C-alpha cells in the first residue's frame, strides 16, 4: 500500500465510484505486460512507445494480471483484486508505465523540439494510449499523468515510473478502415525484403491504410497477414517514386489491406505523418480514375 502513496484519511466510501464495466473493458484492451503506443497533449505527430507494467486499483499497486479479475460483461461486469471474496468498489484506476520514453530517437528535430515544449510524461499532461490493432480496430483511451515516482518495493524497486489516471469512459475502438477512402485504379508494386518487386493495383487509399488488388494469379504464398512490405508507386507531378511501408492487416486471394506506417524520405524511412497522407490524397485526386 505504501509503494507510491501515503494512506489517505479520506473515507473511500465518500469517493465517487468508477464504472466497473468500463474499467474491465480498459483492462481487457490494455493488459499488464503489453507494449502500447502513446502521444502527449493530443500531438498525434509525436508517437512514442511504452509498456504497461502494472495498474493502481484504488491506489493499490498491482503488477500481475492474475491479481485482477473481471466477471461478467458490459455494464454488469464486476472487478475484484487479489482474490477478494466480493467485487471491489472501484474509486480510482491508473496505469503504471516506465517514466522513460522509448522512440525519441526516431523523432526528427522539429518533433523533438515540440516534445520538449509539451513535456511528454509531465504531471498534468494528457496522454493518449493506443493498444495494438485487433480485428481492424485500435483501442484508444485518454489518461492524465498523476505523478512520476520511484517504486519503493516490488519487482520494479527503484524504477522511475509514471502513474496515469484513466478516464475509463473515453475508451474508443477506432476503426482503422473507417477513414474517408479514395477509390483509385493505380498500377503499383509491392516488395518483400530481399525479393523482386511484384506488380499489382491500388484499389483504395485512406488515412492509414491502402487496399491492393492482385492479378489473376492471386498473391504468392509468402504474403501473409502480420508480415511487412514496401509499396512503390509514382504520383502525378512527382519525378521520383513514393515508397510506403506497412504491415499486412488482411489478405485473401485477390485483395490485400496494408496498414501504413512509414514513408521513405531522402533514402530513409520515417513515420508517416498527416501531411504525407494529405499530399498523397491530393495527388491521387488528380488522376482521372480517382473518386472520393
């Protein structure tokens, strides 16, 4: 109990309850031990990586998923900790992550300066957490940095951590393919690492994904969901190829959906940003076969 906070004299019964159904949904999508991405202060262009090492449940630290139990679903879900005989009356729920950022080295100079300005895991900052894509949807939840502190005892003794208070009602399952799509018919090439380029057709393009269509012979057997590949095509008004890289989300005999992650600039790949997507859309719209 004393790992992070002093015992409060305030009666827990006087504190407003946190909805257990919403809390259990957060725990389901953001389990202990998983790697997640986040951006501070709504700056979607500054995406960093971290790992969930524990939760604070009613200010009690929990570092093992086996110590948190959720029974039931939806509004009827009930949460218990450490095998309590009855459901816990939940008054607060926070995520524990390392206070050290990972991914800063991949930021360019401008975004590093912006991160310095907004402060990252500074107390009071809003932190948007994003879990891994599951069935085409990305779990997103809003949190606020409560404090940065060292763990006094536990498997993480003397590790500097950030405590993020969770707005459990903010949990959103964002549809990765729900963005406005452009219908296109553009010859492109895809390439797995160290393999020859394969021609295909871009069928639609959205904010973070692209649908590709194979020829009559379909896709090769080594193109499978979860793999990564590069996409190469020439845009109107450009004298060089555009090269995007991403993860294969879904593939069948003819269609392939690629979740876009990076773009090549000056011979190096960097994270795809909103301005890159807008530029690509603007140029695709100049093609006669493109429609919104």
